[in-house]
C-alpha cells in the first residue's frame, strides 16, 4: 500500500493501463464497422487516421458534418494512452460521448455542467489512467490542479477542434488557443490532430507551423458542396421582410434556419412571420435554457419548421434535412457564411442558401469590431503597468479589464502579443484563494503523518479563515508566512480533497508570467501593440466587406466563395443565382439617418456630466453605439437610457462627433 507521504508528493510514475481497452491489432475497417457501425470511410477520414497511426500529427479540414470526430475516435481505440480532446463545444458532444460509453469505451468530459461528484469521478479516472478519451474546454487548462493530473498522463493524441481559433488570420482568434501548441509539447502529446471546417490558406499554414504538421499531413476535402444553391441578394431593410416572406411562401416547404445578428431581431422576425401564418419560432442565447431546448426539439422533429436564430443556433445540431438557410442579416465573414450555410443539406439533397445583403446592417456589424479595439491611452497604460512588474509576476485579467476599461478577451490578446514578441512568457494559471469545507475531524485528517508534516499542515490550516460555511486560505500570503512554496500548499490541499477529507473550491484566477527580455522603449512597444490591434480591426472590417461584395459579383457565386478559401472550381457550379442568369441587382444606398439636434443635445449633456468611464472619445462613442465596456458596465452606465442612443449610426461618425 502507498503511504500517505508518497501520495502527497507523488512523482511522475504511471499506474498500469487497463489492457482490455487496447485494441492495437484490430484492422481499422473492422473497428469502423464493429464499433461505429459504418460501412466505409468518408472522404478524407482514412487518410487522417493513417497519418495518426503512423505517429504523425495532422490537420483535417472537412466541412461541417463531414465526419471529423471519427478521425480521432477510431485511432483513440488503438492507442495505449489517453486521447485528450480540446473543444469549445463539449456541451454539444454529450451524445458522442454517450455513444462511446455505450460501446464500452471509457470516454468522459469535464465541464461545468457536471456535479461535484461526477467531476471527482472523472478526476479519479484520469489520475488512475483509466480513461481512453477525455473531452475538455480550453478554459480547463487554466486549472493548475487539472494540469498537475495531466502531466502524469501518457497522452497518445491531443485533438484541437475548431483549430482556426489559434490563428490571427482566422475569423475567431482566441488567445487561449494559441497556447495549446505550447501545451501539447509540454504535455509530451505523442501526436496532435487539429480540426476545422474553415481554414483559408494562411490559417492552415499557421496551424501547421504552430503544431509542426508536415504539408502531406494537411488533409483538405474541399469546401464545395454541390447540392447547395447559393444566392447573394442585395436588398434594403424596408423590402427585406416582404422578400423573406414571399420566398418562404413560394418555395416548397422544408426545415429552415433564418439567421439574424441581434437577439431582439430574432424575436421580431419570428413574431412577424408567425403573424402571417408561418410556423416560425425564435432562438437565441438570451432565452432561458428550457425554452431553448423546447424550440430545438420542435425544430429537430419537424420537416418544415422555421427557426429565426442568432448564431447560437446550429452548432452541434445534427439535422440532415435542413432545406433552407436564409441570412436575414449578413454574417461577419465568409468563414461564418460557410459554417452557417454548411448546416443545410447534409443529406445531399438540393438546399437553398439565400444571403440578403443589406447595407443598413453594416453599421451594427462593424460596430462590434470597433467596440473591441482599445484606445492608445489604454494600451500605453497597460503596457507601462506590465513593465513595472518584477521579473516574475502574476496578474488578474478581470481586475485589469476594469482598471483599463478593456474587455477580458482584449487583455488576453494583448498579453499574447507580448508573448509572441518574446517579451514575457506564461508560467501558467494559478488561484490565489482556496476555500474548503472539512468532511472529517481534523484529528482524523492529520493522523499518520510524521512530526514535521503534521507541523506544516497544522500551521497551514491555522492560517485558514473561517467564513459561514467555508474556510478560506490566501495561498500567496500563507506560503510566504510559512516560508514554504505555494506548490506544497496546493499539493497538500489537493491530497486531502482526493481522499475525500475536504471539499475544495478555488477562486481569484491569476495568470503567472516571467520576463524574457524587457523592451528598449516602452513607448515604441505600446505603439507597436496598438498598431497590431488596429490591423486586426482593419482585417475584420475587410472581412465584412467581402461578404457585401458577394452580392455585386458577376461571376458564379460559389466560385467566388471558394476562391476565398483557395479552392478553384473546374467549372461554374451551374445552379447559383449567377449561373441561373439572375441579374445582379443594384446595391441599395446606405441609408444613414442624420444625427438630430435633440440627440446632439443629449450627447452634450452626457459629456457635461463628466463620467470617468466615458472620458475618451472612443469610450463615449462605444457607449453611444450601445457597445458595453467593463468600466461603463460597472458604473451601471449601460442601464442609462442614453446607452445605445446612436446604435444605428456608424462608429466612425459617432467617433467624429465625440472627438
Ligand atoms: P463534423 O465534426 O465534421 O462536423 P461529425 O464528426 O459530427 O462531423 O459527424 C457528422 C455525422 O456523420 C455524425 O452523425 C457521424 O455519425 C456521421 N459519420 C461520420 N463518419 C461516418 C462514416 N464513415 N459513415 C457514415 N456516417 C459517418
Ligand atoms: Mg465536429
């Protein structure tokens, strides 16, 4: 039996594997049939599986619904160690995991929907090397306790789903994704499989470079979906409802998604359609969970339901007979367009995708991008603050977001920029506040330790402050008072939790960094970082421009879309609006309302009130356009009835007015 001390200071040793789970000698065709019940591989699947089995990392670019999951689920059964699947959408993978479990595969997920007991079960299985597949969200790596467990697991395969998020050239750059490449090396993952449905050439290049994927292991089945009939139709906001209604009425009925940008538009359009006898319902993230499920179930079961939804709808929806996807509002980029239209016609039957291009939408869509760009002053302030830190430091992104009035995601991006420039390096996440509830008496808990350890544990627990139901320990302060390393304290608490002696909760997430090389000039650095934010803003605005342009192209619409992804069609698609000879309609003129005198007076009054969160022109412009910021939200200014006063106006116009 292991002694308590060994458990507490456990090293990297491995527990034995469960031999029953390993099927290295079964041919892949047989596993495909026996376990998954499929007769043959789909396009690209075999290629990917073979690269992985040969020990190579790979990038698979298949369209949505193309069968990317099988590319790791099947090899996972042939590997000895763990297959770690990182996906932002694990909540939607519940069915897949249930399927695997039914097939006798030890698969599990760690996400916030699990009960404490379920979580503990998964952690136990991970600790004891009993899992074949583990699904986690990228945020999970912010937990040092989770990392501690992973470090001693043998990871045969790490899977990164939605891998385009690691690239700044992609449409959905997420700084926490960029760290996954580093993490795969740190965890000694034997191979990595990256997956996405949308990657332009530069995004694919970025993914391959970051994860050391050889060019021949980049498998792209192509984006062309011959059964999708694509149309890009210019229309004004006034004619839009009538256009949508007439198409819904005139075409053969079928399951339909109508995509909109804003939650309130989803409600309005669904109501307008329902009033005219169309069986339509709204779906968006602002609705309560039960109602959302109900709408989803209703849609899944119906052959001709119409759901008017924000992009929250569709991810993870596996309905093969969606006949129509309408974009009532434009998507932000062609990547989004591909993803959203990709939900139509999974059964291979002809399906219509109508993109309504309405210039009046541009302001609202662009403003989302503008709302994210921090001011030069904010960047300067933040950079100066970071450079004042000692060589090793940690910070709270949440606190900084409020102090500098920049969204969390933007702070993370800024820190990532500093990492990419080789100025700082991340040393990992840490929690400063540990809270616990004892489940047994302290005498029992401390039984069996030697004298020195008992002294240490007593000293540690004596620093805990008792609240109403939880004790809390300030880890940094306690460690320095006791002259111990914080790791020892964390390991001790984790040990007791694993034994079930106490229930642990952490709070106060901080991120650790160290300086690699301090810059010569703080000002130059701030300018360079600011320029990078501006470039990213310019790129996002251009992406939207490409969507608008689609409606003015004279050439085959499908060809134009595929061109963006670096794919060339041998011949025109034959059934898009252009191929069918439908004329290119003129783009309606942008209809921008004048800013009224009354609005002008309201703005002047607001400025006169001298609210600190609205001090700079950009902060004021954001507020007037209805884009929340941490400082304005905290000051409850977003509840003020002037919040969003000019939301229908272009950000640049409002910014001019504010300057
Ligand atoms: P993606 O992640 O690429 O969007 P999924 O992995 O979720 O797609 O697969 C989509 C659907 O295709 C699932 O219902 C899956 O069971 C099915 N599927 C995957 N591979 C095959 C195959 N070889 N034969 C038949 N069906 C398959
Ligand atoms: Mg998928």
